[in-house]
């Protein structure tokens, strides 16, 4: 998964229609928190990779 996919997964988890289900549980919140952390890590990796593969500008 890339950063955008991790972020979207976290947002979907927290944006469920809670009227049809229940309040956000600590378990759901923790899963969303982990997905958000993975999104940040993936974004950092993607940025570093793009910087390393970008042609040098002189």
C-alpha cells in the first residue's frame, strides 16, 4: 500500500456511518491510528525515493 491508500483506509474506518453501527470503539480507533502512522511512514519513504530517482538539477 502507498501513503494515500493507508490514509484512505484510516479515514474509512473512522468515517463509517456510526448511526448504523456503533460509536467508534477503542479497537477501531487504534487500527485507524496504526494506519495513519503507516501512511506517514510510507509518505516519507515515497518522498525519499522520489528525491533519489529525480534527475540532478545543476
